């Protein structure tokens, strides 16, 4: 199970890196028709993805609480 979760996180980080490249690298911008995002836009994207992070934090907290019993 741990290996699968590591692969999932690796895939998520890889996807984020590819998105940053598509948004900020000029040749990729020409291919995908994207433009640079402003800091406020990145903040909005981070807030939207925080659902995943908060859910993972909740799972970790529950796991730690169960282990403490």
C-alpha cells in the first residue's frame, strides 16, 4: 500500500511540474495556447487543491490516533 501511495504522490508532483512548464515556458505556451499565471491565480489554484491535502492530513491524523490507542 505504501508503494502505491508514493507512486501517487510522485505522479501528482510530476503533473504539477508539467503544468508549471505548460504555463510558464514560452515554447509550451505556444503549443498549448497558455499564458503566464499571476500570483493570485496560483493562490486560487492552491486553494482549490487544498481539498486533497486536507483530506490526506485528516487520514494521517486518524491513523495516528488509532495507533496511539
